[in-house]
C-alpha cells in the first residue's frame, strides 16, 4: 500500500463514503425542494461533480488512511450527494402520475452498471498506472462523465410546481414512515459489508487470484441492473404491496447470506459465486421498493387530507440508508476482530468472517420485517 495506517480501517473508506452521501441527501433534498432554491439544482449538481473530481485528484497524494477517509469518504461523497439529490427531485416531478418506483429502479440500477464495469477498469488502471496515477485518471473520468450527464437533463421541468413554500411535516406522525425508516437502517447496515469484504474473502479464504476476486464484485453488481428495475415493476405494474415487495427482497438476501455464504463457501467457490449473484439480485432491488413505500404514505396522507412532499421523503429514506451504512462500516471492523462464531472450520461461520456473515444475513432478514409493525396496527398515524 502507498499509505500508512490500519489495513482493516481502509474498509471504512467505502462505507463512510456511502454514509456521508446518503446522510447529506435529506438536507439537500429539503433545501432544493423549496421554491426559493429550486432554480439552483443544476448549479448544485455541477458544483458537486467538481468537488468529487477534486477530492479524487487530491487523494492521489495521500500518505495516510485518514487522508483517504477525509477526501474520498467525506468530500467526494458530499459531491456525489450534490449531484444525486437534484436528479431524484427532477425524477420525482416527472413521474408523479405513475411508474415512479420503476423510474427509481432504473436510476438506481445505474450504480450496478458502474459496479459491474469498475472492478476491471480500476484493476487495469492500478496495474498500468499504480495507485496515484489511477486516481488521477479516475478524477478526470468523474468530471467528464458528470458534466456530460448534467447536460442531458432538460433545462426545466415540464410540470408546474406542485409544492408550497411551507414544508409539510405531518408524515412524521405516521407510524408507517418510522417502520420503513427502521427496517431501511437495519438492512443497510449489512448491505455494504459484502461489497466491502467479498473480494478480500475470495482472495484470503479461497486463495483466488486478484482478477477472480474482483470478478466477485462484478457478479455481485450485475444482477442488480435487472432487479433494480424488476422490483420497481412489481410495485407499479404487478401492484404488489410495499410490505410484500420489501419482504421478497430482504428475505431472499438474508437466505443467500446465511446459507450460501455461511455454509461451505470457504471450501466451494461455486457457493460463493452463487451468493454473490443471489444476494446481488435480491439486495440490489431493495431501494426500488421505496417507490411503493412512498405510494403508501401518499395514500395515507390523502385519506387524512394532508400534504406530503414525496421528494423530501425519498431524501429522508436515503438518509436512513446512510445511517445504516455508517453503522455497518464501523460494526464490520469490529465483526472482523470478533472472527469466528463457531469452533472448527466445517462451515464458513468458523472463519474469521463468521460474525460478519451472520450479521449480514440477520440484518437482511430483519430488513423485511415491515409486516410486524403493520400487524401491530401501524397503518395510520397516532393521534
């Protein structure tokens, strides 16, 4: 490594990046939703791209792990949030009449496209240019692709503004909102762990080559391109309830982690491949179920004759995911220190990743437990 510091702490960089980006979204979404700042959305997006690009460029001179955490984990993430927030607000306005969950799914599947291509791209850059050169090239890619994407956004929405200057907060009194927020945090705490540690597991436990280890991340992200759209279609076209859609995604993810990753994946590479594909398929569509959550909250607000700002609610759900990412990042380091959860090496739970595997599976299963809160009478708000 071209920098100094705890090697296990480098895993915190990615989870911190996710956490900071998602935690920033509620603030940015709320500010850019008001009529006063709506016209600044495009400017904020451009500034965000420039900030992210500069952060990656400066990190190429890093010598300590904390440099990476500050530059990539915080500044680059903040820039990403400044780009992502205006896009989701435009999307929310363009698809108010329907297909919102599918639109969110298409948007979110783009991260899986990047996650599929980037491992090979970064491996090639690292091999040919080294750590510092790769970051400088990546900085240029971020700047060029980001500016190009912003230019594709229409100059203005075709829709008339539908939100008043006064922000409606009545949805905070709905138990449904808090149920979805809680399961979102729990699921997200485990979701970032396979992305962070799967390559290390493949190389350290199964002794696979660097190329094959990187391939695990590709296999993890590839199915999410389809499931991101698929779970949106389940909500918009098949009219599956939000709770059922969430349960399918979460339970499928949990079972893949507990049985495919947790049993013999330390001895059978095929099981680890199956886990990467299966977990990526089910977990990759979890965010697409949020469209159904918002639709349910809209119905509750309409039944009670209340206003609701769906763009801001979506930003708050992203904030909840950020909390989960931050918690998961630091918990993951401690789980690796805890190591095995069973004696011997009969199952993967007996490896140094045992506690981390168990946490990933259980957090996923709990992430689908919305029906528990609903069974306790959580549809309407408490008066």
